[in-house]
């Protein structure tokens, strides 16, 4: 597999789309190769089904221009931070060899989000240890550690360390989110209402992006927390 520049993880299909798809779309437009790993199929979601979510995720991947998307099929709501789950993620990191990893929020309303965040963060470090052996299709993998790990902001507000302008791709972000037609506002849906299916929730996502945008004097932006100091060769690059 050809090396990726960025690998984003989500505990559920749609986590990435809601939280950082604008950033991904902009990077893809700059010629970067980006992949997404979903830990679960979101099978415990009130609306839709795991099979439908897979089709929706494939459509969203096309909209975002992903080079790679994989679902690890861990148990929604019940996956744990253990050797088996960490090893699965290490295999994907070593396969994709990303310079940047993006993970779930460090804390959030859904317990899977923080657990997924910790799981990915730990796997990023361990993937760089050569004495941990992993195989892909029977072939030994080489150690690989991403240069930096960022965490996107989800349902609960977290003050970001890094803010990325997405003003020119906000309509594409909306399309990526609405690829999950069973999950979000759809006036034709006959399924039960959930906290994320109302029009107010959809408006909240972009209200949050407006708040982040205002911090850097743009219309819309996405926010991330960083595991280490954010550096640059020139101060003027951080304008």
C-alpha cells in the first residue's frame, strides 16, 4: 500500500465527517493522501443498521476523496483498550505509515470517543517500537511512529490548540455528513428521533465551526488539540 500523509480515526462511522472532514477535504485538494479508520460499525445506533452505515461511509469517503478507508469491526459500545485492539491499530498505522494521525476527542459525551482517543494515542507510540511484532497478510511489518497526533473536537466544547480554516469547503463538509442519511436530519425519515437527528444538531456543528473560525478571523474552521507543542520554521507561517 502507498504511504498516506494523514490517517484519521473515528470510534464510529461519521465521527470523522462531523469533526474534521473539512480539514481532510482541503488536504486532499492539496494533493495529500488521506485515510480513515473506523473502529466500529456503529451498530448500536438507534437509526439505520451496520450494513447501511457501511454504505453511507463509502459514499462519504468518495465525497472526501479518501485514498483508503477501513472498518476494524470492534464492538460498538464495548471495545476495550487491550492488547488485541491496540495491535489492530498498530497494524493499520504500520501499513499506512502516516506522518499525521487524527483521533477522537480526548473527552466527550459518548464514552466510546474518549476510549477510542486513548486507544489510538497509545497505539501510535507502540507502533514505533520494533520489538512489538505485527504482520499484514503474513508479511512482517516495520515499526512506524507518526510525527504528531491531533484530536478533533466533538460534542463537548474543548478549546483547541490548532484551528484550520475550512471556509471554502464547508458545503462539501455538509455533503459528507449528510451521506449518513439515516443518522442526521432528514424530514422524510420515519425512524425514531435521536439527539443527533434534529435540525438543531446540524446547526450546532456549523455554529461550533463559526466559533473556531472567529478565533482566526475566518468564517468556518475546525479545531484540534495537540499531544505536543505545535512548531513551525517561521513565525509568519502561523498567521
